[in-house]
C-alpha cells in the first residue's frame, strides 16, 4: 500500500482506538453511576457523571478535532484514493472473472481464501 494511504489508515485506526476506549469507559461509568445511585451515594454519583463527561469529551475530540481524528483521516484517505485510484483502466469485474476462469487450481484457491 502506498505510504501516504498507509499513514492515513494508521491514523484512522489510532483515532478509532481512542474513541472505542472512551466509549467503553463510558459504559463502565454508567454502571458505576447506577451503583452509586442505588446506594444513595450522591457524591459518588456526581463523580461518576464527571467521568462520563470526560469520556464523552474524549470520544468527541477524536471524532472531530484530536490528533488523529476520524474526520480528517477519513477525508485524507478517501481524497487520496480519489486522486490516485486511476483513470478507469484498472481492475474491473470482467477482469476479475476472466482471471478466475483462466487461473489454475492453486491460484483460484488462494483467491477464494482471500475473498472469503
């Protein structure tokens, strides 16, 4: 894969990891808030709400503004693909089907394994 696209996708994956972690922590914070409310521990509940805010802020930050963030890295990757994908002379469905029909058994098995 070309270097610019690789770096964009790596940044996208990193931003996704930050967001996933923040949302996972948010789920834990909801459980904590429920436990605090059940125990009538209002100070603990207030702390849980503060943690929920922090985790939502972190998720939002990496969706939109952080470094990296999904908004910019998704745009960069799709823009790079749009500019560098080719002029239509690349692989199309007819080419794939013709390659499968003319492939030997081992090549076909490798292709099926990749697609599957």
